């Protein structure tokens, strides 16, 4: 994989990142709390004023201090405590994590589908509904918000759930240098800095990650950098500018394993992927500017953003090269008049993919191209949200959004005829909800919808091998209802919800003999479940939390009626205890799930899995002008052999993506 084409900007960007690593850092501290309250800050993922305490649907917030961010520097660990969200860790750097919210997103062959993802106000989900998470630095994520359920009225295409990640902290000015290393060839360095002068507050961070990987042929090298600036434009307006960069010169792709291969040697790769030197080389940059202002007409929020991505992707069935540019704008105006709060807004997004595919030989493009086309996706939407206080403690809300998404392809490979074309898909997404404040508890109920178009990748992957878009694929549509409660009872903070959803025209994956994934609108599915979260903090030195999700996801018609959806456990539990004394932190964490079915027929599955992680850290002691904070983290302490994810309906039974056995990570932070 080291020989993948490297663009001229890649070397320069890596040098710049390493310079930042030597000069940048952050300073913050875990602040133990002796009270438990529902978060009151604005819930960004909900696109509405107010916090968790007034949202009329299932929403959860997870906040992490410096110890957790340093020791749990991967997305699966960072998001594990959020109920309703399952992070399938594929241990495949070329594919990344799969996010699943109440069954939405289970089918994604790579990246994220069906769940909107926003990073520091910049949408990672593009106009076609697809997101990749490589640009996210997990160790910087200090706050995560999740809307657990259909949110088409709020975010449009691909909103079976919404995940909002925040890396911008309110830490004091200062700097931090971090280094860690451990099992499977892990070596990571990072730095962060925060500064302030007058009305301007700014920060920057950079990191370099290298890992040989738990499996053979799973090596990766990733450089990341990001920066931000907040400028107060007076007493009632502010401007935020953010930018981020990812440069991954090689991300190897080990492929999936059959049950026999898993039993024989769980670390081995799929030989076809090694022979093809399959993997990715990625460079991605993005930037955004957001304005918040209190105007006579109401509170204004406006965002402009842009994304550029270059990808080289050799696979057994061919060599794919992609040059992507994308961007968009979001505008919302919120006004409160008496008991009524009204938000009006508009979203627009544009995505341009210059896609090329040819035969692949040992990781290099050879022969005549099999696909050469320019794909454009343009989306536009208008939406309105309203909330009215009906009586003391009782409120109702409603939202409506109209979306139109247009796909077009300009075919430049005319030997088999001009297969240029276009498709336009539209949706109207309503949502209604009600909340009732009963003392310290908030009761809520809602009905919501979502729609999900095929992505450009899914549309161009035609089983017949032709160019243009697959004319047979249509959007899948979701209708969901839920009831729940959240609040504080004594020293316990809790969140519970029951839900039911129907998904029609479900986009279902199947894999061809070469390993390429295709899709079809095959099924109607019914999703029923329950979610619960509780946090208990009797004293500042002790905190315990647990989340549980039950998801009964079933095919409702056709050949596999009554079967469970593959790739999603019916039961999932995460529990954590945090003990602290004199700056020393001990945190054991238990994670358990039920079996993962691997195919629609439910004839293959990965067995139940239980793992125990343990973190021992110090919050920091002063050595001169420097505060040192070491940590040791052991994952899978009991050395269980588990499967982290499955590839649904993979050809030849190559379903299984094994999770690592016991691993140790040791790290040190130096705060200035």
C-alpha cells in the first residue's frame, strides 16, 4: 500500500502537521461534579433552542474529560455509552466504523449511511446522504449528541438518526503534547493549543497515527489537523471559522473472513485483497464559517461550508479514483413570541464526483477504463419548526421539511453508448411531538419520518456493469413513533424510551463474486425496541453509568419474513464505573452484545460477545511549569475472541471482521 499514488500536496501537508505537533497543545481538567442535572446547553443535533430538558424526542448527550479523551482515543469507545447507537468497529482502516441507530445504517459497506453526522458545525454527510469519518480525531471529541430516531424534518436525506460531534472546548489558554503506544504496532502523537486575545479565541490541533493493525494487512497511517477561531462581533453576534484536514497515505483493506478462516487464523486477511493490494489513499480538507446573531427578526444562524476529497482505491474488482468537491449553505431564523417559538430555514448542498474505474493489477490501474463519468448531486430544502407552550409544563411541537435531490451523470466512456442521465427524488418529511414536565421528569412522545436516497456509489454500482445510474433503485422511507422519559431522581440521572418504526423499500446490500457490493429495494422491515440509560454519582469520587438497548428488527414481507436484520445485535449493554482519589482514576468498563446475524437468511452469525476494558490514569501532577498526566488502558482484559462486525450478505460467506484480543495502550500528556 505504500506505493499508492501520492499527490504533490500530501508530503507538504504531512510536514505541516508534524510541525504543528511540535508546537501545539491544549489545557483542560476533569471537573468532578457533585450534582446531576440534564444538559441545558443548546442541542445542536436537534436544530432547536433549548437543551435535552425540553426536546420532544429521544436525544442523548455524552461529555468526556481529558482522561477519557486521551485513554479512549477511538470512536467506538467514545460513543459506546450512548443508548440506541451501535458502532460496528470493522478493524478495517479502509472501511472505517459503521454507525447504526435503531437499525438505520446497518447496510453501509463503508463509511456511514442512514445517519447524519456533523463535526463542529460542518456536515460530514454529503448531498447524497453518505459520510466518512476519517477526518474525525476521536481523542479531541469532548461532546457527542445523538438524536435516536427518524429526523428527516430536521436534517433531510439520510437522517435515520443524527450524530453531532464537538471538538471545540472552553478550556483555558494553554498547550498539551500527547504520545501513546501499544499493542498491534500502535504509535500516536498529538498536540493541541488554545489561545485568547480580546474578542478572539482560537485553537489548533494536529496528530499522527500509525498502526500495524490487529489483522495482517491492516496497516494504516493517518495525519490530521484542525483549527478554529471564535470572534465576538459585539454583544449579540459571533463568527466561528473552522478548518480540518486528513491525509492518509495508506489504509490497507484486509477484507472479510469465512467461518472456517476465522477458526483457522482470525488475523489472516482475504488473499484476494492482498493480491490486489486493496486499500485506500485519501486526502480530505474542509472548512466552514458560521454566523450567529440576535436580530430584530429573531436569532439568526447561517453556515457556509466546503469539502474536497481525493481518493485512490484499488480493490479486487477494479481500481477506483475519485476527485470530489462539495459544499453547501444552511440558514435558520428562530423567533419566540409569547408561548410560541418558530424556526424557518433553508438548506442547500452540492456534490461533484469525478469518478474513474479501471482494472486493477497489484494496486495499480491497468488496461482500458470501465467507468469514467462526472456525477453531480444537488439538493435543496425548506423547513419549519414550531413549539408552543400549551399550559404549565405541557408543550407541543411540529416540523415540516420539503427536500429535492437531483442526481446527474455525464458519461465520458462512450464505447458502449452514451449512458449519461439524471434522476430527481423528492420527499416531504413531517414530525410532531409533545412534552410534559412532571416535577423533575420530562415525559415525551413523537411521530417522525425520514427518507434515504441511494448514494452515488450505490447508484453507479450496477449489477450489469454498465455506466450511468441504476434506474431501479428508489429511496427508502421510514415512519417512527416513540414515547419516553428523562430526568433526575435523587442522585440518578435517567433516560428511557420505547419506539416502533416501519421502513419501506429498504435498500438491501448483496455482494458479487469479485467482492463488489450492489443494492436493491428488497424489503419492508419493522423495528421495535427499548433504550435505557442511567448515571449514578453518590459522591464526587464515584460515578457509575450504564446503557442498554433492545432492538427487535425484523423483515416484514417476502422470502425472509420474520428474520432478523443482519449486522445489528438485539441486545447491547455498556456499563462503566469511575473511581478517583488524590488525582488517580480507575475506570473499568463492560461491553456486551448478543449475536450478530450475517445474512438475510439468518443461517450464519457471530456469537455473543462480552469484553472488559480497564483504564488507570492520573489527572495530572505538576513538575515545574508542566503538568504530567500518564495513563494505561487495557482493552479486552479477559482476552475474549470476538467479532466486531459482519459484512451483511457477503459473497462466499466472507462475513466476519474479527475484533482484537487483549491489547495494552500506554500514554502520557504534558500540559503547559
